[in-house]
C-alpha cells in the first residue's frame, strides 16, 4: 500500500538535493538533514548527578540520542521541527546496529557506500526503508551525502573531531550493545507545539534536552521561562531536569576581544541574566565544542531542575 506521506517527504528530499540552497537556511518543516551534533553533551551528561532512563530530546543528527543511550537511556522520545531529521537519525541508528565501527566510520566519511547502505537498509524501520531505498535507487549515494545532509556546513570539522562518544571505538561497541534494550519514538513537532502532543503520551521524563532551540524560537526570556515552568515541567518527574539551552563559547576565558565578539558575548550573558530573573537555573560549564568559532573556552548549558 502506498504511503502518501512518505512519498511526499521523498519528493521534498529530492528538491533539497537538487536545490540545496533554498532549504539550507533556518529551521523549518523541511530542511537539510543534520549530519552530526555540535554540542559537547558527552561532558555535559557526565556532569549530571541523577541517572536517567526516560528522555525527551531533540532528534537532531542522532548523535545526541546515541549519547543518551550510552548514559543509560532506555526510552527516548525525540522531536524535531524538521520532518526529515527522523530519517537521518534512524539511518544512523540502523548503521550502528549492523555495521562494525570501521564500516560505520567509512559509511559516514566516504559518501554513503552503496554496499554498506544495503547492509544498513535491512535494519531500517518500514517508513525509513521506503524513504532511503527510494533515494538510493535513483540518486548517487555521494550526492545524497553532500546535498541532503549539511555536510558542507561542517567541512572544516572532521567527523572524528567531535564531542560525541559514538565516534570512539570503545564507546561505539557499548552503544551498539545498549541499543538492544532501547525504545525510540519520533514526533514531528516544534518545541512550542510539543506539550499538546505530550498530553496524549501519558508519560513522565527523567530528563529533557532542548539543545540551543531558544536561539531560534523568536520568543523572549520571560515567555520561555513561563513556557518551561507551565508547559514542560508537568511532564518531568520529581527530581528530574530540563537542559533547556546550550550556549556555544559563552563561558570561561574569552579568547577574542573584537567589538563584534564582545557584542555576542554580552548578548549571551544578557540571556542568562534575564532567564535568572524568572526561573532558578543551574549552569553547567563544559569544554567548548569548537563549533561556531567560540569566543570562550567553555560552553554553557542551562538547566531547570524539577
């Protein structure tokens, strides 16, 4: 039976591949697929005092999800405004399940080998199997790698130059093993529409992770603080936690003193100061991920504890 929704998403993916520029700016319903994570949540998750098993988090590239799997997550609910993100995440998770570490690195650094994709495809969920199978049947695998994914945005960073455990051989094997006991759900939602969907799940979470979504919400700090308190906290278990904003290079020793850089640092400090007026936040400082020409030698993650 034809799945009209997936067929539409395949057609949009083809438009992105052949008209990449149109879909590469901002975050929206259809967007290039994130290739890899940019945060240092490997260190961030290691700083958390409480264990977590039930998570709510952005889908992103899937690297964040796999980091959570390494740290003990058993039940993960992913959401993303970009409908195509789930396909990228499912492809990566399937690759981890069936490929050796060396094959996985080859698959993601050398343009999605067709031979390796065939191995991965057998582990894909039904919709993803149809989605990726349709693309790989009609479009060169290297073109998919470089045009449907935002690989060009990360060209100056090597895949191995990242703060995610999945790219470490030792951690890769542990993540592969842990995935046998993990359930992952996907929702095509942006953060602001998420609470309505969560009402239907009848679930409470140990931890929520929202990356740096606040930068793109178009809302002020007062609105965001109230949204977290009244719309998200009811879904968080007692003693649970919401990691609600990640600021790149916004802490520690400042490495630049240009006027533009000072404005950016002040902007980030104002965000933190403003949020502190409305909610009791906790700050986690981690080594900067190297993303976005960070000004400080530390990234800062903001948390609201239940």
